């Protein structure tokens, strides 16, 4: 797939520079929910995720990405700039529903998605994690967060069978569900620590997950 062209770009004074993809079909009366891309260490991942923008739009989702010349992973300061600077600006774009975004994170981005969810579960609609690990500063694969707010956020994890984090997700699958969390883990045979949404089957699983979110209130 070719890279899509962003609908809007911006550099908020106290936020991260961003690229926003939102369909012309979105409107204030029928806004598209926001998917926020959290990139891995070493690349901003635009060539990975932005080709999905049109398919996301077809599901009623806008896509927010962050172009960065040097992507060194995610710090707390980065997360604050995104949450307090960028998201409020994007929320003012007509046709974008940024109130409870979906976090889509790859590797280090998946870890930041989990940390944000652990700290502020009420702020997010769902998590999609690619090649992450169920390790948190407030809990791990054995002892996840257990509040009702955390349990309301569905989590879809894609992990390669030979990724070092795969055994952790096998434990988390039972422990987190026992804790009342809504976790679905897709472990992919023969795959390691890599971008798993290049596989058509996994893209289909992602879009099915998002379609179910779209039907939820």
C-alpha cells in the first residue's frame, strides 16, 4: 500500500508535531474516533502505519501519527506533550472524536500504551499492542491493574511466537482475564519481534476489533 497524505499537520507550542488523517466523510455530527500511533524506538514508523489510514477511515477512525527525525522511544515528557499539547489541538478539528482514543503501539510504543492505560484507564477506549510485553511500572504479567476502569478497556495484543515476550503473554492471558481484564492475545507462529500488521490475516483481526469498538457506545 502507498503512504497516504495527511489531512492536517501541526506543531503545537507545548505538544508533539503531528500528522492527522481524517476522512472527508467525518463531520461534527458523525465524527471519526481517533487512533493514536505510538512508534517503536529507532523509527517514527510512518511507513508502517500510515498505509493503513484509508482502511482505518473506512471503519470510522482517524489516525494520528508523530513524525520524528530521531525516534529514541517514549519518555514521560513525550507522553505529557502528546496528552496535554497535541491531543487538545487535534480534538478541536471538526469531525474528530479525540475524547477516548485508541492507542496503537509497536514495541516501545506498546509499552508506553500500557503505561498510559495503567495510569489513566478512563482516558482510552482500547489498546492495540504489537510486539510489546505485559510489563508495567504498576503491575506485570502476574499482577495487572484490577480496577473496573481498567477492565472497561479492551486490549488486543499481537506477539510473535519467537519473540522473547511471548511466554509473558501466555501467563498474562490467564492472569489478566482472571483479574477481569478484556485481553485477546494473538500469538503468530514463526514470527519474532517484528511489525506483525504486515500480515493480511492480522490486519483483518485489527479491523474486526475496531469494527466491534465502533458498535460499542
